[in-house]
C-alpha cells in the first residue's frame, strides 16, 4: 500500500487552493468552511489531491467538471477512487452542474 502522504506534491496542491473554481469556492465558503465537522481543501493523498477531505468522517468530496466524463477522465477517477478506498475513505463525486444549480437556488 502506497503512503497516504506525499510531500512531493504539496506545492502542487497549493496552487488550486489559491485558484479554486467558482464551484469549489461556493461549496467551501458557503458550506464546508464553517461546517461543524472540519474539512480540508486540496488535501494531498498519495499521488492525488482531493478537492475536500473530512478526516473525521473518512470522506472525500470531489467536484467533477467536464474533463471527468471523458474516457480518460473516467479511468483516472476509477484509479483514484480505488486508491482512496484502500484507506477506508468514501468518495462522493458531485458534478459541477449540481453545484451551479445550488448556487442559483440561493
């Protein structure tokens, strides 16, 4: 089993924290940042960077844009989910379109 922490890609994870998509910003600033259970954003897990991680609940939330629905994107998602499953983490994938719908409702 590969190590869950990979210090080599920590600098890579910092860039998306500063340049979040509008969907990530909405979910983070309007919900997860102040949620009673602590979430982290752009968490390094092995060779992957999870959009949002809740260590206490062993939960990963991934926001999926259009690139995740190509054949290559689907394959990458399967590999990533299998890796995270090895650590007992549950992955929830939310399409960006669902976050956009939520934004319009508020």
